[in-house]
């Protein structure tokens, strides 16, 4: 799943249980539909992509799509602050389960 900064899903691609989610980042970026909002041409891609160090291999391919990668570098010390952005996606996965549990 890829979300906006508020946790609203923009695209979802189901994969097998043993498939690494990192391999789907480019497919997810391509699957984002036009987003309506301001007057003019709808946006088809995000301005930036926040991801953890597992996505470091895709940095150049994300940049080639015109998206600014905010991806932690492999080998960099932990605590870069990107976890706060990743938490938005994790919360999006968990939210429906929490909602169903409250009923």
C-alpha cells in the first residue's frame, strides 16, 4: 500500500505472503490514479516518497520518475526520523482492524 501524508491509501497491490514488499514500490507508484483537487490537470504522482533504508536500491528509479526520494541510506545511523512517516502507512494497515474490534 502507498498512502498520502495523512494515511489515505492511494494504491494497493496484493502480493503473495512471501513476497518482499520492497519489490512493489515502482508498481505502486505507477498504480496511483489521478488525484483531483486544485483546478487544472490532476496530479498523477506524489512530490516526494518517504521510505526506510530497505528502499535505498530504488532511489535513482524514484528520482527518474520526477519524485524526490526521502529514503534513509544504508549504513546511516538509525534515528533519522523517517520512522514517523512510515508509521502513517503502518497505522493505515491497522486502522480497519482497530475499528472492527471496537464494534
